[in-house]
C-alpha cells in the first residue's frame, strides 16, 4: 500500500516545472485514505509538502506524509520559501516516508534529523531509484557541480538535421513542437551555437502555455549576431546570456538591452560547463548544430540524448554529428521506450554513468 502512495507522489511531482529546484510531490494519508496532496509547481512557489498540508480535507494530525525528496529544514535570505519541516512538525504528522535524501548540502539529512528530534517517525528509501531518475539533473549537479547536458535534435530517417548546405529545415510536426516547448520548460537553460541562431532565427522560449521559459544561452561563433534576430527582440533583463571569446562592437547595444555577456574561450566546453555550474545552472537543454553537438559528444560531455525522428528523407543533408564522431548508444546508455508524437517518433537515451542513484 505504501508504494501506491509514493507512486502517486511521484506522478504529482512530474506535473511541475520547478527548475532549478527538484521535482517533488507529496501525499498525505490518514487511516488509509488520501486527505491531501501537492507538488512543487515552479521555483518560488510553495513546496509540495506545504501544498499538501495546506489543502487537506480533514485535520492532518496523526497522518502519514509521503514525499519524494527529503523536506527542507533551513531558512536564510537566499531561500524563497519557508522550512517544510517546521510546518510538518506544527501540523502533528506522525510519520514521514521519504523516497530520497536531498543531496543539497544545506539539507543532506538535516531534514530527517529535525523531524526525528521532534519524535516523528521517518522512513527513507521507498522508490528512491525512481525519484533519482526523475531528478537526475538535480542529483547530478549536486554531486558534480556542473549542469546536466541534454541534447535534443530533430532528424530525418537518414539522420540528417537539415539540407546540405545547411538551411532552415522544418522537420517536426505540430504535436512534437508542443512537446519540445514543454521540454524547454523542464530545463533551467537552453544552449545554442551562434551559427544555429543565424540560420534558424529561433525565439528559444517556451510557447506551450505550460511552465516557464528557460534562460537562453548563445555560444557566439566567428560571425557577429545581427541585432534583428528574434531572440534579441523584447528581451527581459538577464534572460539571455551570450558567451563570447572577446569584446566586439555589437556587444554594447546588447548589454543595453539587459543581455548578459560572459567572456570565455568557447572551444573549452568542459571549462564552460564548470563556469555555468558555478553560476548555478543545473540543467542545460542543447539545441545544437553539427559542430556544437559533435564537440560535446567527442568530449563525452553529454548526459542525455533525445532524437525526434520525422518520417521524411532528404536524400542528402547535414548530419547530426561529424563523420569522425561515432554515435555509439549501446552498452553505456539506457534507452527508454520510443514515443509517438503525431507523425514523429521520440527516442531518448540516458548515460548510465551520469545517474546518481541512491541505494
């Protein structure tokens, strides 16, 4: 019976778009019946435990709380929400069942300690592997201090991403496009190369109507980026980060628009990921052209790959990866069941060594 309630909590967790915070769901149970439930919908909004405890159908005193991640116990100026353990204690919860401990060093067992010190029974480990897989980016960042790198790319049946020479090529159908925008919402930031921005002129935002838009990160190439690009129009302050090797004349008007500029040797992608990690970037969705995708793959910096295969062929075209970069997705990768999105087939792989699964 306990597993059913934790499965419900995990299902609730998946409804949120909390990046850079983890997905968390909570279910409150009294006398075998669910009396409250909640999930963390977005950063800055109420945590799952608070949602469940504040929306109960009866007095939660003496009930059991099932929560997918260890409740937080700290409060400081950087935190947008109050301590969850404090509310759990105030509401008279008798037992808390937790899937996984929070790897955040400011929590890391302190939530469990606080609850036990108040006489609340705590159980840890129920469906922890399922939680760790759901929050793979969060756990990875907390253990490695660098962002989880997830490449997403639309391809033809032959594996091409565009015509040759490269030109803007629409491959995905409407259903896939809607899901892609939701995929953007589930990541803290989205990374593209400068050549891709010039070629495709994307907005790089989430237009699904569900969830926030990610931080936009552009890796500048050899060409100046035209100020008329869509990504520069009506930009909110600090919503776009341009990574450049050295100052250029067109950077000044971009900074006046509120665009942040980070100067870094862009060929050093491992170093760049370390820099982004220090800036608090936990998850990075990469919508890359062949050059950037090949560089990340060659340096073994990819943690997850999603290919959206269209039913079309081009005859000849631009490949997903360069010829000298083999795409080996066998022993080191975990493949998820394919999904049909209208006319398109989504295929997803996760690098096994990237998963920080709790026992």
